[in-house]
């Protein structure tokens, strides 16, 4: 079983790393990763969670 985190509105997001998609994916090269910390202090980031996204309902 995986541990879960309880975040509240306004809490800072924990750092995480995911495989890149789109123009940043490393076309024809090893796939790149992007971390939330890559943007800290540089850009504004909006995180959205959409339960059941891309699944038939």
C-alpha cells in the first residue's frame, strides 16, 4: 500500500518528477524528465487534479 499525502488549499506542492511530453520530451533522444523544482522561483505553475480524466463514464 502506498502512503498518501493530505494537502490543504494553500499548502505548497511537494516536489515531484514526471516524464516530459510534447516539445520537451527529447524527440529521438532519451526521454527527459521535468521536476516541479525546475520552475521554483522562475515561473508560476498551476496544478490541477481531474478525477477520472480520460476514462469513459
